[in-house]
């Protein structure tokens, strides 16, 4: 097995399971391991973690099963308040891009974008 450096643990905490990958990046990505750990019904409800101790225990179990060290963790959580939209645009200068994105957001959220962040 090669020397394992800068390994990242990617976690996706869902309502039924915790999916995980162990990888490293750089010029090439290398996948070392992956898995799915089921969680009990009700631990995550409506995008909110209800049983944080149970979820922490599952994550600790995942970490104990990994050989070697993990440098970083990348985490994905479901959030029902988040709106994700992908739009495809031609190449634009930054000023035009900002204007087009603002317009697209206003079409999606007609009540105003004051309380929202876009990226």
C-alpha cells in the first residue's frame, strides 16, 4: 500500500444512512475505501439531526475502521431550506455574470433576495 498522506474522509449524512469515502487529491484523486453505514429511523428527521449522540457514535465507528490517519473531513448535510439550481451560461465577464445570476435568483425568489446568499 502506498504512503497515505493528506487523506480526506468525505461524509454524507442522510436520513437513512451515512455514506463515506476515503480519498486523497492532488494531480490525481485516489480512492482508498468507501462504505455505507445505516442509521436508525428517526436519527435524522426533516433534514435535522435528532440523535446527535447516535450519529457521532456511527461516525466514530467509521473512523475506527479506517487504517491510518485522516487529514481532513469533508461533510455533506441535507438542508431543506437550501435551494440549489444549476444554470448553464456562455462565457461572461464577471460583471455580466453577476448581473445574470442576480436576475436568475430574482426569478426563483420573487419575494426578494435580501435574506439569501448566492454562490
